[in-house]
C-alpha cells in the first residue's frame, strides 16, 4: 500500500516525496520544490517512476508490470508466397522478453535492462537493487565519460578485485544506509550478490555472483554538487574465482 511520505525517483525530475494519493493518481513534491501529479498506470509500467523502499517497489511493480514484459507473437509466413526463384525474406528476430532464471545467466554474456529487471524482480532504477523475491542484491556498474551518466568510479584493481562504489550521491556515504548495509553484511545475511557492468546503453555484461573479499574502505570524491564527500569502496571477488 502506497503511503503519504514515501520517497520516489523519477527519471526526469529526480527524487521526490509522495504528498497525496487519489485512487491511482500520485501527487509528488520533488526536491526542486515543484509539485507534479502522475498516474501509476503510466509511470510504473514504463519504468519512469520507482519507489526507494524496496518492498513498496516490489508490490507496486507487481500490480503494474512492465509493458515490455510481453511475449512477442511469431510472424507466420504463408507457404504459398514462397518460390524456387526468389528467396523469401526471413521473419524478424523476436526480442527476448521471457524472464530468464538466475541460474541460466552466463558470465560474459550481454543482457538488456529489462531482462535484468524481470530475471531478478528488481526496481528499474538505481545501481544497487534489492530483490526480496530472490533474496539477492544486483549491482549495476555504469562506465561512462559523462559524470552525469557515471557519478561513481568503479574499477578493477591489480588485486583482481572489482572496487564498487557505495550508494548515495550527495553528502558522506554511510555503511548503515540502505543497500550499502545489505552489501556490507552480505557475508552473514544470506543474500546473494550479482554484478553487471555496462559501457553502452541497454547492454549489461554479466560478471557473475560476487562476494565481499575485504572490508569496505572510505575514499574522498566529488559529489553530485561538486563538493568533496566520503564514499565507500566495496572490494568484490567473482565467486567462481575463489
């Protein structure tokens, strides 16, 4: 059930807080001070709006599933239109839209954003996405020269570990904050962690299940407003490489 005060993230307007609910119409006040109304039946299926609370996101997402999660129907070509003199054009390739199983994911293979969402049952935004349905945490690392597209500097180091930046773009990060806490306690909370890397739109390379190899450590980095802040790096090891 959606409650007044719930925090949301909009793809265009950023972070905001629900200040009113009328049936399935939300009134949201965003951090820029603007108040906007939007229909859940539109913004949820399209991945335009997500809730920061993981359980609320899962419940709302289940009620308004993504429109892309529809299985395409095959194109049927009539045999009477084929000849021995002219090759019939092949039917267009169908987009892979059926949800995969986590166990079927192949390390090194590229997956789409929608495939990740439906395979793990996670929210459609954020770099650290909790899946209560699968007791998992999905980490998405975006490599991009534009700091607006890539506010974090995640990297592979000479120690063979992937140093992943924690959650939070303004002010000092905390190990007790949301999914930072989940990842920091992943060695004892029973949650499986999975890593994807991306350097282009809608293409995510699956690296596999990972584990926290060392304790997270702090670094100084500029935040979204250009001010120096404390971020935490999580050294991760691909599980198969242990």
